[in-house]
């Protein structure tokens, strides 16, 4: 038998509860067992399923909220994973640009040093040419 208390409608449960109230003595385990060997456990099962159905009805909004929260969590987790991936890509680009900037800055510094040396060489050469001109006219 495939019985799911989640599928019990409020109307059906209330109908069974009304029957349980009317025939309360018939559903006590002792009296039901006197009627039949199978009736005792069956009566206990009916009472338990009615109670369980009530509990399920009370927690249904909480289950629905839980399901919504799970979906929201899954969505947020996916979004966080996407953003983490994008952040890694940006971090990789920043590292690449930092490395390029560092190389370019070092090259610029080297060129500046070379330029200073060239200026010193030109200045020394001009100084020497000036002295040689002075010697030439003497």
C-alpha cells in the first residue's frame, strides 16, 4: 500500500477526525484488538497518520520557506562562483599589467641612466673639443 500523509487534504483529515471522535472507543488499541487481530494495529496506524497529517500541515509553510531558501542559496552560490571566477580573471590581468609596468619602469630607468651617460660623454667630448680648439689657435 502506498499511502502518503502529505497528500491528505484538510477535508479528508477532518472527516476522519470527526469519525475518530464519534467512534473514539472503537479506535482505542484495546477495543480494536478485541474486534480483530488486524484492527488494533490498523486503528493505531489511522490515529498516527491523522496526527502526522496535522503536523505536516503545520510545517508545510516552513518546508516551503526552506525550499525557497535552498533555491536562493543555490542561486547565490552559483553567483558567488561566477564572481569568484571573474575576480580571478581580474587578479590575473592586474598581475600581468603589474609585471608589464615593472618591466617598462625598469627599462625606462635603464634608458635614463644610459641617457645620463650619453650626456656626460657628449659634455666631455664638447669640453675636449673646446680645449683642442684652444690648442689649435695657440
